[in-house]
C-alpha cells in the first residue's frame, strides 16, 4: 500500500511539473489586479500570474486550516462533554452496585402450580 501511495504521489508531481513547464510563458505573463469598491478603486502593479495562483492557493489553505481548527475545537468540546457524561453514569452505576440487594417478590413454584 505504501508503494502505491508513493507511485501515485510521483505521478501527480510529474503531471504538475509537466503542466508548469508547458505553460511557463502564460504563468510568467504579468497582469495587474484591479478592485473597485464604489468608494475607492485599487490598482496593483503588474504581477506575475503564477504569484496570483500561489496567493489564492495559500489563501485557500489558510481558510481550510481555520475551518479544520474550528471543527477540531468542536470535536474536543463534544468529547469532553461525552467523557463527563460517562463519568457521571459510572458514578451512578457504582452507587447502585453499593446498595444492598433487596428481595424481590417472585412467585414460587408452589403458587404457580396451584
């Protein structure tokens, strides 16, 4: 299984390198970024296109990292609540085990046969 994962990773890297090499001219083309907010307009200087791709990729990584952290905190809080519930239920079970056994009113064989 490890060799399959390694082979798949190598194939993906080779594929990405091929795409970059074949499109190097387009990726090194400079574009300017314009943002119009109705109140003010922002213009950046010419920036290489691959820097835009890299920037948006990093922004996506940051967003997914923050989302993952939020999910992790929620999961930890849920686990903590479940552990507290388990602790309370174990204490309740222990108190029931410590109670003396009471005689139950079960019908005997004589009353069943009568």
